[in-house]
C-alpha cells in the first residue's frame, strides 16, 4: 500500500508514539520527534500531518500558517516546520522526506523553513536540491559577565588547551579587560530612549506595526492580535518592552543547565522585535540594557535584516557562527525576499531557549 499523507488526529497518537520510539532506539537527535499532542506542543494555528503506511506512521510535518507583509501587501505564507521521516534509519523510507515536502507545497506554495541546524543538515541540502533559496540568519552575542562566560561557554571550550587558556583569562582578569574593552570600543553610544516593561501588547503595538511594516520587503504580521497569541500575557516567561513610540522587543532570561552550547550560563535572548529600520538601534540598545540590568551573563540574538544586524554591531555585539538558516520556496523567492525582517519569532520562537 502506498504511503498517504493524513491530518493528525487523536487516533494516531499511539502510532506517533511508536514512531518516536523507533527514532529513540536509533539515537536520532532528540529534537527530531513528531509532537504526540499537537494541540499543546505546537505554536498557535499550526497544523500537523502524518505520512502513514498501513496504519504505521513513517513521518510527518507541521505547517504554521501566518500572514506576511510584502512592502505593505499582506499575503498568507506558511512555516514548514519539523519534517521528520524514518528515512535516516530505514532506507526503504528514504523518499518520505521529499513526499512530505511535496505535500506541504501543494497545500501552500508560499512556504519557508527556518533554523534547521545549519547548511550541512539533510533538510537544507534537500531544499537546495529542489530549488529553494537558502541564506543564513546571523547570530550575534554580547558578554555581560566575562569571567563566567569564559568558564562556562561550552561552545568555545572545544579542547583542553583552549579551556585552560580561557580559565587563565578568567582568573587573571585579562579576559574581563579584553572583552569589556573590545565591546566598549565597538559601541556607538546613542541618546536615552524611553523604555518600559509591558505585560501585554495593546493598541500601541498596532500603531508601531502600521508605521513600520511597509519599510520591509518581507515581515511577518506583528499586530497586537498576533503578538498576544505568540507571547500571551498569561506567560511570565516572555519579557516585553515598549521603546517609546519607536518599537518593541520580546526577550527571555533563561538560566541554562548543562546546555551543550551555553553550559550553566544565564542567557538573555532578544527573540523578536519590530521598529522601522531607522529605529532598530534604539530597540536593540534598550533591550540590551534591560537584560544587563536583570543580571544575565550573555545576550544573544539571531537577526536577518541588515538594519538589525548593523544595530547589533553598533551596540558592541560580536558576530558568531550560526546554525540558523532561512529557506524560501521557489514561489516565495519569486516575490523577492532579500529585504526581509526574520528572527527567532518567525520560527520555533523560544522553544529551544
């Protein structure tokens, strides 16, 4: 019997659990699992689909429908998220990945993928082979507490020699002096901008949206209704600031524990933000100061638009290696998406942070 693509429903939960169990047994990366209860595990408005063969789940994917502005023209676009198949552990199902992608494109030709773990991973390689446009979403970081950073940042302590050198820099104060001096020399000091912490997004966020979205070639709709769905007031995890009438930012303050990249650092993340490109620096500076005052050890952000990456550099952030990749379907590429405002809020958001 051929493999069929079916919408997820409660009757498939046990089959999905069994599918995930087979991936567990094969030691597939932990993040590559199908949600067993999409209603609680997925982002708002997401739809989950399964590849089924004679009652057995062989893969699946999620579509997250959204509205995007293309220079002011609002169009529906979907995020192609978490496509997983049994192909990596059973060659009989090697073609399930392409079957999933064709199914998603039939449902929504204007499709994008985001994150994906880097260009060398199977999904971006397949997307590129099928004519998708791929580009990195740059990663930036700024160190707040250099000694803790040097001792705890696992991503940089890749050898005994390097770890010993970083410990020496931390214990002698050389690291503190070097990092602070470099960041200070790179920071272009701007004037003070009114900033306040807000519990929810109201009519003021609609005004910022209307004032800014036409300045971008592509930007996800971020009016108050959408923002309240993505970052609900009921969640204490999300930190929200309004930066005068210029813009806003959503952040996280996360105490990491045994993280493969950040170890036990306390990490502040600028997850999502919006302003006119000319005001990006005001928002980045305000978000950075806010997180510093909370006491984080490190501040990070992935931003795709030139105005926002320049704002990060101008605020003393370093550019680091990124595994965050943006992929646009051929139909989406045809609309012209070079001048796009993309960040973690357009993907899985803060799921892994």
